[in-house]
């Protein structure tokens, strides 16, 4: 079976953590060989639990940070805690950070400050940054242009913009990751963008427990379902499933610096 990678999911979320062994068994059955687990939602406890999971399973790696919804939590103390956790070999990225002007759960100013702190931390630790961006593509690109993308690069996760936004992020050096949203009926704009991302810059993810792909939309998502999004991504790009899966495995190994 072609090895698949779920490059972004939230295993510390209680909906997945409560039955983690079963979730991971189903992922293994579906051919998912590597998982990037992202903390960031809520308090440092989520980052700690995410890292604990990554340290327990050889094929799971962690990204730690402060989600833009919780940007107010991005205090000097939290950054120091993240820096300490990042000493673990299993921390392969900083994030998810970014801007969410759709939900605006945090004020714009706090989100922007948090994003700048994450870009600086990623640069300092020489790790890639994982970016969440919703209805804020132009502002996000402007801030990355000002601060600079960390040398280790970055990923725009769960891309929801159009082809023009994708082109701008590619020009800045990002990889672009597609989630179950790609499979939604009303996501024609995202599918158009998915066609212009080169083979060596594309990733795929579940963002579980959120955003289950069709025909599972509305239900709890889990890493096994990354296979479904990859099928649709291959179809949209007119690509061979196995070839695309291999390219994505290579891309994720390169950006997260994990052995393919
Ligand atoms: Zn996100
Ligand atoms: Zn996420």
C-alpha cells in the first residue's frame, strides 16, 4: 500500500484522545504511516498532551503553538513554555498560528501580534511554521513579507483561498495543504486553487476532529479519512493517486524533516 500522511490533525482533542488506540488502528489500516499532531487549541495543556502522544508513538510528530482563536493566550510565558517543549526531537513545527478574520474569536490586533511572535519563534528554533488562514490571505501575506518566512519554511494548512491567494503563498515559499473542504460541493474555488500548486509544494490533511470530507461531512473526522481527500485531490489535479501520495509523503518528510 502506498504510504499516506495526515499532515495536520488534533489528536489531543478529547473526541479523538478518548479512543486513541482505535483511531490509530483505523489509520494504520487505511495506510496512514505518518501523522503530524497539532496542539495549539486552548492552553499549554493541549501542546503538552500532543507532545506526550508524539513521544509515545514512533510515527507521530508534534506541532505546538497558539491557535489564532486563542491568540490572547500567546503571552511571554506561553512562548517560554513552547520553547522548552520544543527541545523534544518530536516537535517538528511551530503552530498552528495565523489569522482568522472569519470567526474573529480573538481581536485582529492580538492575532497579528501572536502571528509575529510565532514567526520569530520558528525562526529562532529553525523549525517550519504551520499557518491557519481564514478570510485573511492578503493581510497574512503582508505580515510574512514584513517578518520573513522562517528559513525552515512553512505550511498553509487547510487552504480555503482562491488560486490567486495560493499563488501568493507559493511565491512566499509556503507549501499548501488541502483538507476535507476540498471535497465540499461549494468549494469550487478551492479545487481551482488545488490545480495550480506544483507537485513538490502540495500536502494533504484531515484537520480532524473537524472538517470530515464528503460523504462523511458533519461527522467527527479522523486521520483514516485523509485517504478520501487525497482521492479527490488526485481527481481534481488529473493525477495518479499513488504518484501524488508519494509526492506528498516526500514533501512532508522534507518540510518537517522526518525520515520518509
Ligand atoms: Zn486551523
Ligand atoms: Zn488545526
